C-alpha cells in the first residue's frame, strides 16, 4: 500500500449479498444511500440457490450459534422467509430471479464481484468438499456473474470467510485481481501446505455488525456508533450485509455513514486497495492461512497467520 494510505483514515465497504430477500430488498436501499452520500462500495453476490433455512443445523454443530441468533434477534433481522428458505420453502435462484437488480449495482458505478453459489453449503461444508465440487460451485457462480454482467469477475469473497488450500487452488485458476476471504490484518498472499497462492488477499479488518449489535457493552446505540467511529484507524475494510445494514438497521447504518463522513473518513473500494498494494508486489508478505474464532461469531473463520519466510 502506498504511504498516504497510512496517514489518513480510509474505509472500504464490502457488501455481502447472502440471501434472496436481502438482495431483493436491501440492494435498492443501499444504492440510494450510497448515492446520497457519493460513496462507491464493493458488492459481492451469492448467485445460486438460497438455502438459508438449512443454517439452522448450526445450532447442533457450532458452539454459540443459538446464543448469537437470540442476542442479535436474527429472525427480525433476516425475516421468516429467509429462515425457511431451502427447507419448508423452496430455495429461489438468486442470480436468475434478480439479474436486473444485481446488474444495476455495476451500472451505478460500484465495484462488483462473486460471493458464491450456495452460500450455506460453502460456509458449512467446504472442509468436506472435493476439489471437483469446489470448482463446480465456484465456477457456476462465476459463470452466472458473467451472464449477468457480460464480463468475468475480477474479485471474489468467500461465504463465511471460509477458505481452504483446495478452495484457494481453485480460486487461482480464475485470474482474479484480488480476493477477500479472510479476517484481520493487512493484505497478503495466502500460503498453505508449502505453496504460496498468487491471488492477493484483502482481509476484512473491522468486526461486523452482526457480531457486535446488542452485545452487553454496546447495547446503547450512541455507544455502538461511537465504537465504530473510533475503530477506523488507517485503511480498514468493513463487511456489511444486505440482510442487516440494508434492512432492519438501515437508518442506524446511515447515521454511522454520516458520522464517518463528518470525521473526514474517505471511502475507497477494495479494487483501489488492491491496485495500491500490487504496485509494490515485492513487499507484500505471504502468510500461512489458519482458522480462528472471533468474539460474537459462532464457528471459525479463515485468517492470515504466521508470516512465511521469503
């Protein structure tokens, strides 16, 4: 990253579109909000079936999942249709049904990329997927993206911040500018099992709202907003979700945007960060990927761990 990035407060908004209803209802609201404040953001789309209802199985497999759902009032955030999608209700194909709306995000001047095909399957079963299955799901998402936008994606972001050596191997075959699959720290090249992957990784650096909203120390809205006001220190990446910040918490999120702008924080895209970083590619470290746990999040996420010797 260039030197000026370390001397000013900058923020990249990474918008994850996970579900059919969140994409359908949240995208128009976010586009209007960003237009009002002249902000460009980076959107990542889930484009296959919305099987969100199957995530209920995490109650049995992920310690703390039920507690997180109750604390964040997940049913109110996500809605009953999403909570039942792919179980008692059919799983709608997001890209097929919402192509025009999704295309409008690129038309509005925002950066766009691939989030995934089946969000729940990748999030929950990636460790058990074969290389062929990973390539099939990942490739289907990229093909659907190309159908909608009429060009190939230059970036992707893994559902649930879940990446493995096999998924990174598949990802490298798609000739991306960068990916955003991990949590914490500065950009790096992922490494695993003696191999350094060639796709630049730009992590999410701030805690997400679904991890912090309504937690004991941040129950008061003013304290909550002040926390996110102060946490932006240099160049940070903040992941938001159409199912959260663009729906039930939209008015609160706009207040947060106004606070950040009043503080002089400048909004950038992940592609801008990638361009700056790759301009000095020889200085970008390689880091071994690892799985870590984070406060407020059930289950583990992928992060960059120890630095690999040059």
